């Protein structure tokens, strides 16, 4: 089978042996996978050893191991989490990271289950209540999903991105308070929140930007929250932080269970009474929102490329940021 690797900044398709089944795992034949530009481009540009790329995909179950009961051979499923999920023709995925799909969920939208779970976990870190407000800074594919989920949850949602086309995507979805100008955002946000500021700011911007936490401090209310999802500089003005008595959180991937061997590799789930929202349950919630039409990811998918042309996707993100938002990689199903 073919697997996508980054080797010294270049993208290559390498042949590997097909994975073999074991207890608590599922073998999935990939139909399509989603590119996460922030994580993957950073890895592509910085890694010094050959590394696989990707962490979110969907496909058809071709084999199940002992201990797997929620899916069977032939089922369409969504799956998430490196190193198990990557851009490859076959995937060997732990059972807790595999979600059964309903017929009404499209392949390409399901492929974004990883960013979907990450978006939902970020909102959970903000711990918002009905009627509260949130500002999402950075409206790439992850910020877009966060805003859609927040809008569907009846929060008051604001968004900011310097690329106007990204703000317009969310306005078309039904989120009117999307901006490409900080001054305009600040003015309208003060008007709509009665001058107190938003309850939480979620920072999805990348590129190691400095000053973002200080800007977020100026936007939140007294004792508001800042959730860091993107790659922003971890520096801030202490006096601003003190005056607001602000809370700053890091949002780690898709939720509880991520990177934990017992949960991911051994298939030991956390009891729901103790951990209500694991990464697997966040994945399932993303799929539920798609199934019920609460969010719409299809308009965010601007490009579809076959696996053989995946290198073009990373060039698109680097050179055409206004034209590219979501890129899906498709697979023929014929092993090479």
C-alpha cells in the first residue's frame, strides 16, 4: 500500500506492507482523508526525519479485531488520530477512534472528523453557557468549524480573519458578526455585548504570532477565558492579565484520551460518569451535527485531489491562501 511521507520538506508516496489486524483494532480502506494545514505544513517544513502526514480520514471497514462490536466489515466509518490515521491507502485504527457513519453523511465531510473533534473540544474548554459569547480568531478550516458549532449551540459568535473570503463563508452560513478588520470587530463587539466584552476568545491563528494573548485580553470581559488552539506566542502583559483576572487554557487535540495508551491503543474507555466527553465522544458529536444538518462542511471544501497529487495541496496552502480552505485527498481503492 502507499503512504504519504514528508522527507526533508518534500512529499513522497512510499510503499509499505499492509497492516495486520489485532485485538481492539479496525482495518479501514481509505476513501478520503482531510489535510490539516497548520499541523501538516509545520511538520513538513520542520521535520528532519521521514514522517507521515495526516490524522483525519474516512473509509470502509475491511477487517475487525476481537473486542470490536460497534462496527463490522463493510461499514463506512470516520477515524482520527495519528499515528494510526494518516494519508495512506489502508489504516489500522484503535476502536475508540472509529465512528460509524449514517448514510446521509457525505464521505468528504466525514473525513474532517479530526478537526471536528478538535473544534468541539476547544469549545468545551471555553465552558460556555447558553447565551454567552465567543470570539474566534483565525477562520481557517478549524476556526470555521468552531464558529459553526458555536452558532448551532446558540452562543453569540464573533469571528476575525484578515482574509475577507473566510469571513464571508461564515456570513453565508448564518453567522453575521464576522470581520476582517480589528477596529470594526472591536466597535461592533462592544455594542453587541453592552461594552463588557466576550465571555471567551478562542485563538486559532497560526504562525507563532506575538501579541495575540494581549489582544484577547482586551476583548474578553472581566474574568473571561482565553483558549489557545493555534500556534501563538505564549507571552502576555501581566498587568492586563491581573486586571481581568483572566483564565488561559490550552486546548489539546480532540479531548480526553488523546495520546493515552490505555484509551487509544488498548481500547479502555473512560466511564461516562467520570469523563463525559472523550475524544471518541467528541468525534461522535461532530458526526451527529453533520447527520442532523446542524453544521455544513461541504462549502468549506475548496479542493479535491487524488492521492497521487497530494503534494499540490501543500503548495496551494502556501501560495493561494485566499482560494484554498479545505482540501480532501481521494483514494481509488486499488492498492498499488
